[in-house]
């Protein structure tokens, strides 16, 4: 996959695209598809998680404080933080500045593995995770505004993370992952073919990269996507795929006629 500089460049571009999108919102109190979350909650969540990732890269007392706060309210820390940050009058400025300071922290860190709420990550993996979150929560904002975003090849990072978390999706549900390897073949927005896994894998997933990314971030129901699974293991995976850390997500219901997409 790409090196840190490449991922950070794409992360900056993704953040800039979302910034331009939210600037089109007439009211940040507009509800998004995430139950109880407005556009302000979406931006607040990203600003908070960027600050947490920055604390991870810096380590020491900054990270210790994050862990202490999370342990005090493990079930509600994400929603509480989103609500708190959503209420900040300087949220737009803090979010923008925080993205820049996160990039600086990831470039300057000397730590090979950064602590997180799940497995520790390299700085490159952390940047990839931030891009995935930025894109996924940006989808919620786009849906709230009734806007269809033009997909870009930055989705390769999201798709890569979706493939890498194959085993985690099963483990998060207390299930043993299938032992057969999976071949994933996706058509990119620029009409390239992105491939993961061996040629002769008995389990296969094919389809548009956009649809795969919407699935693994749980922004669309599988029934609304043009993904094809071959093999029982691949089929099971598409029903539970999850590229983000934490407890199993609840996903989204199938779209109503005329809904976003």
C-alpha cells in the first residue's frame, strides 16, 4: 500500500472535500442517517477522533488522559464526545486546525506502533483509518444534504482497510473467521481493477469499489449494493463486514424508494 506521505496527502484531500461539503449546509443541526446525530455531531466526532489520534501519536500524558476518559464511560464515550464537540462555537476552526496538527504529529512521531482502542497501528495505518472515518462520516453528511458525491480513487485506502479487517469482523462477533482465503476484485472509480488475495482463492468478492466501501463502513445495506459473493465464507463476511474498530455496528436498513444513493 501507499507510504505515509501518500496516505496523508489523500487524507488532506478527503478532509478538504468534506470541509467544502459541510460549508454548503445551511444548518449544522440538520439530522443525518446516524440516529441522534446532526451534521454538527458528525464534524464534532471527526474533530474529537482526530484529537485522540494526535494524542496517540504524541503518547505520554496526552494518551493517558484519553484512556482515562474512555475507561470512565466506555459505552458512551463516543456519543458523549460527539455531543460535546458539536456544541463548540469554534468547531469549524478547531476541526480544520486539528487535521493539520494531526498530520504533523504523524509525520514527527518516532513510535512504530501507536496505541488505539483496538490493536495498535503504524502511523500509516492510523492515517488510513482517519481517511476511512472522514469519508464514512462525510457520506452521512452528504446523505443528510441529499447530495451524491463523486467517488475518487482515494477509496482504495478505505477498501484496503475493509479487506484488512476481514478477520476482525468475525472476531468482533465472537466468531471464528473462515480459514479459506478471500479474493477481492473491485472496479475503481477510474475504471481500474483493484485486487487483494490469491488468484485461486475459493472465496471471492467482486463489484464496484464504491459499493464495497459503503458496505464495510456500514453506510449502505448490502441489498442496495452491486456486490457479488462466491462461497459461503465470502457471503457471510459481506453480511457482517466492518472496517471500523469497536463493537459490531448496527448497519443501515435498506433504502426506501427515492432514498439517497
